[in-house]
């Protein structure tokens, strides 16, 4: 128990954190390329924010939230998604009154959902999320889909499909709800318990159920796309025009409705096929009514969330290797009584901005070299009797075996010259 992390959580080990850092750097770059700036919100928020923001008919609110009372008897919830917190930030800091649109992203945001842990499904996962507030135009919906697509294909993911849909707006959706309910009315008996409940409260979500029996029942369900009002239709057409102009492949899937209640118009998913079935790496959409629902003036918005663990899983699955940095530029080895000289040299090299280290465990010189090799140090810097007597150090390029003895004070520059690093 003590040495076992809670179910559904995952450690990132020192030897694999470079993969996270690599992917995170690409995410930051992709966001910056489109004018999005980072925002950070707390790990927990008032429970009320998610009850109102995410919607009380969703799986998240009904079954998945980590909610507790703090010592001041306030109901607190660990973030089960990123958007509600972003809207709260926008409202609290009056960002809607600044120049719009307000474009923000969050990276590595821990997300907590009490789900049944399985491949690709954790109880704590991390998201890269991007949100744009204050722009109603479909060009932004397209920009976000393209951002996610470019990011993932830039990482080398090849097996990627972009699926889009429109779920309309409060003007046209009620008529569709009625049609869908009519269609489902004779089938309620065959639906899962959750969907029998959804049938009453939010029939759209039956379309999105993962239970095979429910999927079979909705196969021929009427499509929201046949019921869109003129405004939603024009918006959806423009989104497609943008995607066509940019030349990315996409498909319309009228069964995407997304798990959260706040969406309007565009919804989309980026999906890859895995041996265990389809995996959604990225999901998002437009939520033009959420800001108002959370107490602000009406403000259109659109965004997506991308699971970082799923991105890494995908890269793994496709056998994509990310560049692995070595740990040290230079490893200082020493003989005899020259430990203090070695220690001073390590600190001198670090102060010069190099990644440097020495043995701290009393290894023999031979074992020091072995360790340097194992840690893939680019260069070793050795202080033996002769070097110590001359105020010098012997450098060796571990890849080329090239050797060079230089005065100690020139060590950093010489290491840089040797590794070709500026
Ligand atoms: P799914 O359909 O797989 O349950 P979702 O619709 O619940 O996903 P979102 O709420 O849209 O997912 O979250 C955005 C992204 O976060 C997902 O596309 C996925 O990459 C990731 N994600 C969601 N839930 C989990 C989880 N339990 N474990 C790991 N990643 C997750
Ligand atoms: Mg889910």
C-alpha cells in the first residue's frame, strides 16, 4: 500500500520525463504559433463551478468527480476538465473586457476523474487545453482543429482522423431532441441504465454511449445535421470550407456529441485506431453559452482538450522515438587526493552553464569512467597527478575518443568546442 501509487495514477520516472518535456515543448510552440498564451488555474475549484459549468446530466458530474469538504466546510472538487476553470478565470479577472479575442492555453493541467482504470483511461491524467473567447466565427473552430492536427502530425503520428459534427444551438436543438426522442421511444427498453436516464434528461448523449447495445440502437438515428437552423448550417459550412482550404482530411460523424453539456455548434474529435479500438486523443468544440451560464455576459467561445498521456501512448504505439538527451555534457573524474579540485571544477563548469557532475560515492577511477559512459556524458574531464600539478585537466570526447589537455580555467570553453556546442 505504502509503496504503491493509488489506482489509476501514473508516475513519470526520471528516465522518461524527457518524453513529456519534448511533447510539452511542441505543445507550447503550437499554441504560440496561433497566438495563444498560457494560463494556469488551481487544481481545485468550488464544486458549484462544475455543477453549473459541466452540467449535471454528464457522467463527469454524476459519477466521476473527486469532491470533498475542506476544513472550512466548503465543497471542493479536483478539476475534472479544464474549460470551466478557464471561464472562471476569464470572469474573475474581467478578461472579457480586454481586447478580444482572449486566446489562452493550459499545459499539463492535472485532471481527475473517478473512472474505471484501463488502457488509456486514468483517474489522474494531464491535458493540453486551448480556449478562444470572444470570437464566434468558424475560422477559430477550424484554427483549433488545425492546431491539434499539425501538432500531432508534427510529432509523427500518422494514423489520425479528424471527425467533426455540429450539435446546433438552443434555437434548433429542441426540435432535434424531439425527433430523436421519437426515434428512441420504442427502443428505451434495450438501452443501458445510463441511457434510459439520458433519454429523459439529455437524449443527445445516447448517441455517444460506448455500450455496444446502445450503439446498435442509434445506428439509424436521425442526424442533427438535418435539423440545423440557418445560422448553425452556415457556421458548419464555413468550418468545412476552412478545413478544405487547408487540405486536411476530415470526416463528418453525426454521432459525435461529446460528453459535456456545454457544447453548441461545432464538436470535433481527433481519433486514432489502436489494437484496443479507437482512442480519442483530442476532443473539443464550441460553447457559446457557457460564459453566460456561469454568470458573465454572453461571449462565444471554442476550445479543445488533449490528453498528454494518450499522446505519449500513441507515439509509443506507433514506435515513434523522441530525441533522448544525454544527462551530462561533461563528467569530471579524478585520482588520488584531487577530489577538491574536481569538486571546484564541477561547480565552475556548472556556473558556465554546462551540465556537469562527478562521483559522489567513492568509486574507483575505472568505475567513474564506466558511470560516465552509462550516463552518456559527452566529455570526461580527468584530474590526475600531472594535471593537478600543472593546473590543467585532460578532456576526452567520449564519442570520438579525441583527447586534449587544457588549463583548468579554459575547461568550459574547451568542452564546448569539443562537443560542437555554442
Ligand atoms: P473519452 O471519450 O475517451 O472518455 P472524453 O470525451 O471523456 O474522452 P474529454 O473530456 O474531451 O474526453 O477530455 C479531453 C481529452 O482528455 C480526451 O480526448 C483524452 O485524450 C483525454 N482523457 C479524457 N479522459 C481521460 C482519462 N480518464 N485518462 C486519460 N486521458 C483522458
Ligand atoms: Mg470520458
